[in-house]
């Protein structure tokens, strides 16, 4: 997006696009209801009604909404008494083999949401209501096969650690950095280019579906040493520079923004105007040029508040309000303001982090924000080291050195699960629940990456993108919130690659309930273990390891032969 003057040519283009868009919507609505078949939503809902009839004892017209809610409250509790368990889940329509429930453009069209396209709202999360969820298993696409990375070892060396790559394409920049022991969160929307993030994840590169739109990115303040945008078509001047200010929020003190774009070198009038305005904006933000060559410029963020305090009164953008929480990151609207440092950070003149790899086990400076002591941190790190060692012993009959690459810790707490894996050729997406302590900033301070999320909703990733999911008391947590454990199981199945693993650590009643769903999910039990070696407070937890089978629809099976 560029801030070019409007003329008759642009008006004609917009008019033409509008006509084409209306025509395409008409074709979609008309033919979607004809002989090509019912939608996956209709199919899933009808199949689920039949499923309800088969194992809940009702008829096909039974309102499953109330029964699903009732089932979700019984998961891990009363259902052990009546023995309810599904025999099968319906399979989604093959056209939805790449479904991302909360980033589904078809849903936006069907619900006729009034979104501002100029603000990229159509690329932000819009989750379906419970009655519009598919409640079916995502099938592999036609011709789906498993990739073998046995000769593609991605080794780590170097000191710069966390990077945000905006508009990353297929994440080649992040892939290049891996060999230097730098981990990048590669970010791109679910847009018309399609499946770029999926391709990155298939290559074993950390990536996440997201967009610089109206809401904050799901990361706390001061998470990245470097932000990068190459040839990106982002209008950084829009809304008083709000998108640049969002990058400023997530950059560490002294962090860098590497920007490659024609405005940095082109000599035509419009590019010169944009470059002049952008340079003035970042100067008011107290960024300075660290290096500039050809089409690339690197700006650096200040280490302290000194520059902010020296600005003239009324300078825009303003400093954020003192009551603003810069670490709040789930569903929070962006604001066009500068996030100043706390008094402690101002005096520290930097992040105060140990270099990698000592960083992953050193107590983070922001630990005190949660009232945690260094001793508590070290005990947690050691506890999860032992637990992960036990997990690998349970998995050892099923895995080799190159079986696992993309891992997710669904409730990461302090990030010690991921820290325990630092010497293995894997990376971990550390997920912190949106309604708990926002410990994600501690995870980034350890040189790890992750995101905030609400497990009552689908995660922002493509199907079949993770090799292992670790769910520590996640089911118990969503039960307390009144959400559906069945929905969570289906979402976990969507994210897991065929032959991938899930490690569920929870109370025995939850494990018993999960076991009843194994045939319906096409999962098989690998191992079960207790937690007697842990502290007394966790002694009632069980560890249940399952593996997702490779299953294909009849059409997919024919195409894969």
C-alpha cells in the first residue's frame, strides 16, 4: 500500500474491482447452493447430528448444541460413569483440507462481516460461533505424503537470538538465520498468496499466521532484538505511524529494524515523498539510522528514555499512558503512541540478558515482575528437564533423531519445557494462555519464542504443521472455563501431522476421557506413566502419549498411489 494521489485511473480500477468482486460473490452464493454439493459446514453439522443420534441416543434433528455443551462439562468428570464415547467423527469436505477456522475468508463472506479492508481487518482473527464450527476431522489433501528431513540438519551458532520477520513470504530469511543460532518468528497473513506459512512450517522453520492490522501482535513488549521487512508493501505512514509504533513496542532496548524497500533509494517524486515522511516519523520516535546501503536501511531504537524526555511538548506520536500495559497482547487494539521504558529498564540501559545459550537457563531480569525468585526458576527448570527426559524415554521406541522438528507447548508457563530441548534439533512454539500470568515475556527473555492464545478457539496455523503437541493440564483449564474438550481434541488433531505425537499430562479422569476418543480420532496409545517422581502437588497427574495415524480419504488414497 502506498500513499499515492487519487486520480481517474485509480477510480476506474476501484470501480472495476468492485464489479468483479460483486460478480464473484454472486457466483459463489449461486453455485455454492447448487449441484456441486453441500458445504463442509452443512456436511459437518449433518454428520454430527447423525453422530449424535448414534451414540447419544437421539434422532437426527436433535439439537446438538446443548448436548455438546453438556458433554464438554462432563469431559473428565461424570462421563466415566455413563461410558459415553464417540465411535467416529465425520470427515470434513476435501475442499477444506487447509481449513484454519479463525482465519477462514469464506466464513467472513458468509457472515457478511463489515470489515475495513484498508486496515487489514479481513486478515485478523474472526472465529466461528459454536453453532458454525465444523466439528469434523481435517483430511489430508490429495496426494499427501510425509517429508523426510534426514539429511537436512539445521544447526545453531551465534549470539543474536530473537527476530521478527514481517511479511516473511516463505520464511527464507528465517531459514537463513537458523544456521547462525538465531530464531525468527516469521509472520505473514493468510492472504491471496496462500500457504506461505504452511510451506515455511513444512521446512521446519518457525512461523505464525498474523498481520499488522488493528490489534497488537500476540507478543509482549521487548521481545525481539531485530525486526525485518524486505520488499514489504506495508503503508508505514498510515494512522499516524501506528504500525511502526507496534514494531517499536515489541523491539528490545537498542533493537534494530531492517527495512528494504524502493522508498529507501528510488528517486521518483512519490517514493521520495514517502521516504521523507517516514524518516521524519522515525526521528520523532527517537530511532536513528545505524546503516544505509542502496535499498536497505537499518534503524536502531534508543536504549533509554532520554530522547523521549527531550522532545518538544506536543511532539507526535505521544508517549503511551502510564496505565497502559505494554505486555497485554491478546485482542488488544493498537495505539499510536510510544511505549517508554520503566524506571528500572531506563537505568539498566538495555535488556540485561545473558548471551545465548546461557540465556536459556539464566533467571530472566523480568522474573521479579511475577514475584518469582531465582530459586523457584531454577527448580522449575530442573523439574522440566527431568520430565522431558522421561518423555523422550517413552517416545524412544517410536522416534529417531530426525523424527521431530516442529513442537508446541500448549501451556508453556516459564518455558522450561522448551528450554529442556535446547540441545535437540527442534524448535518449540511456546503458548501462554491469555487469561493467566503473562509469562510469555520471560520465555522471550530466555531466547525462546511463542504466542498468547485462548484454547477455546482454533490456533493460527495451517493443518498438519506440528510433529508434537505437549498439553500440560490444558484440558482441566478449559473445563473450568466451560469450553469443549471435544473441540480441543479435534483442533489438536488438525494441527498434528500424520504420525505426529501428543503428550497429555493431566489428572486421571481427563486421561480416561481422552482414551475414549482414540478410535474416533484415529489416534493410538503409545505409553502411560504416572508422576510419582515429581513434587507432591503433581503426584495425581498422569502422562499419556498418543500417536496420530496416517489416514486418507478414498480420493486421497487413489491420488497418492
